[in-house]
C-alpha cells in the first residue's frame, strides 16, 4: 500500500473515531446521561487528542476539511492531496453518522431531539453571527494545529494542544452554533438525520476561518525556512 493510501485510511479512521465519540456524547447526553456541555466538550477534545497522537505520524491527523484547506494555504500540505483528504474525511464521517444511527436506535427521542448530534444554530443566533462564530473558532483551531503540530518549532504536544483547543472552543461556541469547526462534522450526522437547516453555515464559516488562519500562518507566523521546506503530509 502506498504512503498516500495509508494516509487516506488514517484520515478516514481518525474522523470516524472522532465523530463517533463526539456526536455520540451529544446523543447520550440528550438521552439522560447528564454529562452536559462539559462532558460533550471533553468527549470531543480527548478523543481528538488521542486520534491525532495515533494517526498524526501517518496522515498529519487533520480529520477536518477546514484544517486540510488551511494547511494547504499555509504551504504545509500539497494542494494535489486536498481533494483526496476531503473525500477520506467525509467518508469516515458519514460512516460514523450511520453507525450512530444504528447504535442509538433504542433512543429515538434523543436522536430526533439532537438530529443525531448535528450542530445547529441556537435560537436567536443569526446566520451571519453563526458564520462568524464558526470562522473564529476555526481560526483558533488552525493556530493550535500549526503551533503544536506543524511548525518545526512546535513543542510536540500536538494531540493535547489540538484536543484542548477543540474542547474549549466547544465550551464557548457549543451553545451558539454547536462549534463544529469542521464541514465534515456537520455532513456526518446531517445526512443520516436528514437535517440540513443552515447547512451552509458549517461550510462557509469553517472554510473562511481556515483561509484566514492559513494566510496568517503563511504571512505572519511561519519562519522563512519553513516556507522553503517542501510540504509534507
């Protein structure tokens, strides 16, 4: 198997793992587990931390089309591999969504209430605000990915730093937009739940944030010697 094929399998597997636990925690909470927002944030953050640590050496541990897009803009991921990474992430995510649909077949009220854990705008949150929140949270995530995993100067705490960023982003943004920061995260559960309200918020916001984050890395934060280094992933 080629290096690129292994990377794609790692992206699909890591995305599946991340979304199964993250979205599953939302459904479990709605079904009466009582964990609340903190438990949901920890489920996402801890799972992502471990998945990045496990699969990062193989694929970079993106598990997110917005992260892949940002790193390509920053010059740290080859553009030729962006489409295949996106496909792998979407496939892994959808597999997680349909798996959760089967797992929680006994808790249909919770599934219906949360739309299978699909991120959604809270009452009173407008589409522009939702896009802005998703963009801002994604910028923070991109900075964490770069600073803890991608930069040669990174302290090599990638899994911990990235997972903690996702957890804290959810604590702030979860009550507003669901804090997806990830187009695949929305698609993964929206498709099996057939829930597409404001779906574009979860593409426009994260990709806008990814563009800003990637450009800020390329133009402001990256060392000149990094830009001269061939992109690897």
